[in-house]
C-alpha cells in the first residue's frame, strides 16, 4: 500500500482510506463489495492505470451519456416552430 505522507504510519493511512470509502458507500457495504467494485474497474482499465485517469475517463463517459439524453437545440427549435 502506498503511504501518502511521511508522517503517517501504515495503520493511520489504512484507517483514513477505509473511512473515506465508508463515507462514499452505503452503510451495509462490506469489504467484498469494495473488492468487487475494484475488480470490475481493474478488469475494465487494467491494474497499472492511474486512478486519476480512470476517474477522468468515467467522468467523460458520464457527460457524454448526459448530453446524448438531452434533446438537441435544433430539435427543440423545430418543435417550437411547428407548434
């Protein structure tokens, strides 16, 4: 495990990471749930990819999906003219 600060020992760092996960997940989440999530991410992106790169890719994918669901301005303008 990577320790982010020289002043934090391994145990303190582990506690902090788990507490951050706990804030983001349902209260019923287990370590198996976390492991499953990470296994899915690893299967999709590989084990050597930076977390930041995965996050950026997922955000871009999410934005693209949101934009695809919106009616285009052109479609909206045509509907207004027809009405």
